[in-house]
């Protein structure tokens, strides 16, 4: 990156940085978009003296460029791009050692739950789930061996809102790092590092990429020493984002601000319509006044309350199943955050890896439906939900 161009872009507003940081014109050809570098290895001039790049697992120009963009958008200083969100999450847990302890929220992605309970535990790292919305419960879950607090806000799938600054204070008082899965909020709405978090994780597959055509993840930090530890883990284990998917991610980030803000507006309107529909039992959306954490959401989510809506319809699990299987625009699929709208039943899909007892304990009922609101016209989406609820 040209230093003068980098400095100029870094001082601009979010939407401008998303387009220009890490995307300087190619100095050789003048190409507006930096070239995609697919090389797996790079020629060295002297044996044992490494250039900026040597092997794509250790570093690649295309991946480096998108990491610059990610770090800028999250107000961090360093970013690492991974082959998936779960690879990024796994790398963060590998900071810990045998005998260490993790406190994780109860409203988290099913894959994270599975990783903590079925993989991380094999290294002798224990985990306690605690509602990170309840600061007393979080304090009670901390132990002298707690080294990492992991939370999602908004939570998945119940859209709980955790106070990031307060959770960071508790974690740091106990000598632990705070990691925030910011996939649902995106840096458009929340930048956890500015609120005291140490690590931000993204499933870049979702909003950051935005088009359901890449698999990727990211960790963003402010601390150089923490970046070095995470880079060592990434380089040693190899779960890096490929050059082509780095290119796709860079392209997706350019429209992130526009997409997320529009999706939030549509999600709020659909949540309002669902809330007054007599066929709907319950609607969860942080932008509604009756959300239990509405005031915190208004402070912590700037520019919108997210594009995920969770609901239950009257008639229980069988009616919910008919609903998700009869939508026409909302596609029945896991994942979220892309231009097309998706619908799913978390208990049977994204959160099926939770132990059944934990799903029941934490409110992930079998009849719960999760909507990921895309960029279609709001009235077309409403007509689709209306006919599906009526089945």
C-alpha cells in the first residue's frame, strides 16, 4: 500500500474506507482494482533471507489487502483472514493451554458450542456457559483459570444484547481476554474493540462477503503482541483464506455499509408487522421497544438493530416447520447475512449441535424460526411470510 494513499484513506469515514483501504490501484498497470495473486510460492533472492512473501500460507498480497480493510473497518490495527469463521474461532481458543477455562455466552452459534464442548475440551480446556447479558452471572462463572470470555451480541439465535464494555471490564479484572463474535452486528453497527474487547471474530461468509459465494473468517485485534500469537497459530495450523476468496471478500466489503443499513430498515419493518399479526406468538428483534435489552441495543448498535428477526408462530413446532418449508422468497437454508433472504429452524439446523437439554435450558425451542433479511423489497418479503404463516 502506498503510504500517502493509506494515510489519506485511513482518516476517512467508514463507507469510504471500505472501498479504498487495502485497494490502491496497481502501480505497474494502473488497474483500479489490485490484481488477484494466486501464486502459492514466491521466489527468494537469498537463501534464508525471506522477502515480504514466501509461501501463501504465511502471507499473500491479496489476503494482506483484505486484512488491511478488515482492520480499518473494526478500528483495529491488525487482522488475520481465515478459511472459515470456525477456523478463526478455533485459532482464538488455541491461545489457551491445558487447565485453562473459557466462559462463553449461552446465546451463541451452534458450531461454536460444538467446538467448545467437543474439540477444545480435548486440549484440557474447560468451558462454562453463562448468560453474558447478566453481569452477576458472568462474574460468578469466572475462575482463577479463566483466560477467555467469548460472547456474541446480538446473540444467535435469541438476539440478546450483551454490554460489551461491562463484559470487557469483568474479563480484564480476572486476567482474561474478551472475544466478541461480531458477525450479526458487523462493524457497520458495532465496533467491539472501541468498547474494550481484545479480539473481534467474524464469519466473513455472512455479511462481510454478502453474496453467499465465499467461505471465510477473520480475527481483528489492536495488540501487536496478540496479533503475533494468533499469526503463529494461523501459520502453524494453516487455516488461511485463499487468494480467490480474499478477492471475493474485498469486493463484498465495498458495499457492506449500504447493504447492512438497508437490511436493518427492512428487518425492522417486518418485525413490526409480525408483532401485530395474531398468528404470531412472539417476535424477537432488538429494534422493538419491548425487547428486554432495547435501551442497550439503541446505545451499542448504531445505525440499525441488525437484519435478523426471530419469532415463534402459534401452533408450535409443526406450524413452524410448515412455515419454513413453504416460503418462496425466503430460502430454507442455514447461514445468513447475504443479499437473499433465508429462513430456518435453529433447533433443527444451525443449533442442532447443542445438547437438547441446553437448548431447552437456554430458550432455543423447537418452534423457533430465524429470518435473515436480505435486500428484496419489503412488501414482497412480507407477502411471502404472510402466505407461509397461513399454511
